[in-house]
C-alpha cells in the first residue's frame, strides 16, 4: 500500500483554513459479515493474511454501508485498497 495515500496534503499558500482541503475520498472494499458473532474470527483471519486495513485512528469494523443492513446491526470489515471488490460498487471512505 502506498504510505503517502493517507498523508496530509501540503499547501503553503493557504492563509485561511479550508477544511475540505484535508478530506480525501478513497475507493475501498469491505467484507460484509452476515453473523455478528463471527466478527472476531473473520478479523483474525484477515489480520493473518494482511488483507484488513490497519491504520491508526481508523476503525476496521464499521456499520454496513447499506442502510437496511446497518439498521439490523450488520457490520463490515474494511479491507486494504489493493483488494478489489466483486459485485456492487465499492463504498467511499472519507479519511480526515
């Protein structure tokens, strides 16, 4: 993974704070967990294979991006950007 993908941008000409300058949208895939009791098992396996996105200040377990499933309490595990999705369009992760 490119380490500079999540580094803050540099703009020395900015005199007033523009918060939108520090937001970055990253297309990313996530592994949907159908049974919340299996979250820890799936997370351990993904950590072993190094397929899960491990960054400071970023939760690897997030609510499902589909609102119907999120309302049911379903969760997803965020994967590295190099992992490509199959099926639906990837969700966008906002990194602050």
